[in-house]
């Protein structure tokens, strides 16, 4: 059952930390991204192929309030890999996709051609204010748990915003371009104030002084029996003393309308499937925390949900495989095209895609496989 609450979440029992595996940097306070993976030797290299590495890239959380809950779509998350034309290194040689993340699955369901532009062609995309703010807020919420429980207060969290913004600009200088035309800093000040408001709203939804996350920004990767690799980054994993697992994801946009909740939960079920495959545990609860609207969306999955998502992903992957082989990537215009950076290359907008960089075979059933695919 899907539950959307507008009242604060108050966990009666603090959740206990759980050691993750394969994560040893030797530092006193580890800054490495946590990893749950079936293949530690290759996971961090492989993820660079699609996400730029386990660390959450800046300017990638496409929190689009207008798009939230749009039919047949999944809100793009922070694992989209984007760079700017001015600072991007030369594009690596194109290779066929080898794994699937919730973001890229959502891309294909939204528009197969968008998937191609992002995964095959790796066309550069500009950072956006909303996406970068999402990255900043995620960083603040993650770092707040470094403090002792009693010190995880809203003022302390808000005080982290300027420092995390500095770190973000340092690690990804291109985000500074967002405010290049703002010499007085007025727009930047408003933008930072909005980030602080989102951080503050979190405290009306959850109480971090009563939480001890088992993991934050956890990179997960699992291989299905078919060979399909699933991967993603989970914002927070809580583990109760009973061993029950709760997967939490923060959204800086607004909660979807109830009729679109399934689409929003697709990403969470994807993560639940990966955790189940890795740990043989069906997460007890999936929780989306919408900072933009002050809502919490929860779902308690059962095994049948995860099996259904797995079948869905296998069908999706087959469609992607066919399109990759044939080079037949169909545009699917929707209102989300307004957020697409690739209109100049899109036939729907009079553009021409770049030459397809992979070998192709004659198209057959690929066209049929690109019919509209929803999250369920
Ligand atoms: S503009 Fe629309 S139809 Fe064209 S690639 Fe982007 S999302 Fe797809």
C-alpha cells in the first residue's frame, strides 16, 4: 500500500548502523562512497561508464517539480552524468550499454532517443539551478550525520550549506557558471536561501537526532541471473535492531499526485530489487522524502513487487539491446522535452542526431520494442 504522509516521521526506535562490505579507505573519517556490490574489483570502474563514479555528481538531480508524477515517467535522479561543453574532457569511445540504473531506465521509458544521447553519444548537458541545488541539499543532509546525534539540528544543517556549496564548486567548477551573470550575487543568495529552506523542511519530516543511518550515499550493484547489471546510489539505508531495512531517498521537488505515485516508486523498487539480490533481504519499507512539498511517500514492498520489477527491467533491457544493435532510437516527445538539453539534435525539433557511433544491423523488432513503457 502506498502511503503519503504530511505529518512528521518520528521513529520510536533509533536505527542502528550496519557495516557495509568492501569499503576500506584507511582514513579516520572515511569520505569514500559506500559500496554494496557483487563485484568489488570492477564496480567503481564500471560505474564511471555510466554515472561518472559512485560519488554523486554535481548538477545532476533533475528535480523538476513540473515533471513530478508525469505519466509514464520516473523523476530523473542524481546519477545522470553531465558535463559542460567548455570544461568536458574529450568524450570516450562509445561502447554499448552494459548496465542499468534507475535514471537511465527512466530515460528510456521517457524517450529512447534521450537514452541514446545520454548513454551512447554522451552528449554534454548544462548544469541547472534546480539540479545543482538538489546535489547541494543531498550533500548537506548526508554530512549532517557526521555530527553527534544531539547536534543534528536545523541551524547546524543550514550552516553547512555555504561550505558544501564551496566544496561543490571546487569539485565541479562548471556549476559556478550558473551564476556567472550574477555579479552582485543576488540570484546566488536567493538560490542558497532556497536550499536552506529545503534543508529546514526536512526537520518537519524526519528527526535526524533519532536516526543512525547504516549507509549514506550507498553505491549498490547487482547482477541478475540474465547477466543484466543493475546499479544505483541510495541516499540512505536504515537498519532496525530487528534487521529490517528501510531505503530512503530525498527529493527536492514536490510529491507526485497519488495517481502517479507508482512512477515515483519505480526507482525505490529498483533499489529494493538490488538490495534483495545482494543481501537476500526484502526491504521492509521504501521511503521518499519530498522536501519541496513536505511530504513523505512510503511503500512496504513484498517479494512479488520485486519480481515484477525484475521482469519489467528485463523487458526494458531487451528493448535497449535491440535499439543498440539496430541504431533505431525513437524520439518520444512529451511535455518533458522542455527539460531536454538535446532539442538541437532531436528530429522532433528539426535537429539531426550525430552519426551513430556503434556498429548496426538491420532493424527488425526494435521498433515494436520501443512502444510506450511505463514504470509498471
Ligand atoms: S527533445 Fe524530447 S523527443 Fe527529443 S530527445 Fe529530448 S526528450 Fe526525446
